[in-house]
């Protein structure tokens, strides 16, 4: 059974589809759970007690509650943006300008937005890849009150529509013979002592690569119907490019301006 890998990803998130100044409101929101915060905080050996000591947090934290570890907040917001900005990525290049504006506590629901800050497909940024381009994104996340909790900039190499793996196939080889060993005698420091024999493995032969000339026009991928894909994020337009949408506190029960309330 063969599967067309291209059918498993979106149709509108290749390098050519991104325009500098576009802003995306991503499709999903996610409520922060205690399990995510406490488990991941402990797994990475973060010893800051305000992330997992509820008794201490009730006594000293302004929120009177445990505070979510920033690494978890950043991962959640960027993860919400991945369907639109990461499905066609071949390499993550950089993540910087990270800022945590307001603390996140258990039970807060986060939504993600992305602005396209720049594009570059010059050979000096492609890091050896073919038919890709670098896209510079700015991600930010807001909570259910419309307050910005996280900001960060990310660079990734995104496939162009002409991207292909043709020419990268591994050449089939006959089954390699079993690994051989050679004997090495290690001298003793004391006369009359028995020599020690060490078994040294012989390195296996490297796998050869075979360049395959692509057919004229490239190989046409067979279309396969995509099943149960979530609706991609909504594309918003800014009046001025390369500018973050200003988040103002909305009336109680209302989503921030420009966003759609999710039920």
C-alpha cells in the first residue's frame, strides 16, 4: 500500500504561499493543564518551586497559584501555529527574541497568532537544502482575556512547491557480510603475566548514494483525499506590514478584536 505524503499536509503553506505582512490567527486554542506544566517542569529538572509547589505559590505568588514554566508556554503557543507554519519545514533554523509578558496559570486557555516578517531563498541561507526558502515568523499567544502571554521570532526552511527527494535514494546493496574482528595483544607490565586479548570490531562499509536523474518536468504526485484534517488558521490582513496586532483588554466574555470566538 502506497501513501502520497503530500496529501497528509496542507495545500497552502509552502514557501510561495507566505507573504510578508500577513497575519494568521491559528485554528485551535488549548487550555493549560496541571499535568503538562508539572510533569514537563520536573522532566527537565527545573527546580523553581513556583512551578510545582502549590503551598508556596499560595503564600508568595501574586496569582496565589502555581505558575506555568515558560518553556511549556512557548511550546504550546508555537505548537498551535505548526499546522500553518511548520508542516512543510525541512529544518528549524532559529528561535529568538523570546518574551513572556504575563504569567500563565493552570486553567488558562491560549490562542496563537503569527506574522510573516521576512522571506529569503538565497543560497547562503539554505544550509545545503534544495528547493526551499527561509521564512521569518513572529509568533505570539494570548489568553482568554486577550492578554499577550508570549512573543518570539522563529526562522525555518520551508519547502517550495518544486521540492522533491528525487536523487537522494539509497542504492540497494547485497547483504553485508557479518562483522569481522581482529585480535590485538596488549602487553603486560609484569613479566610472566598472561597477555590480554581485546576484540576490536571492524567498521562496516559506508552505504553508497546513487544520483538519479529526475524525469523531465518532475514526477507528478497522485492526489489522495485527505481525511479528518482540521481547518487551517484564518489569514488576517494588517494595515501596516511587519507590525504586531495590538491586544487590548476586551469587555468581559468577548474575544480580542480581530479574533473569532471559539465555542
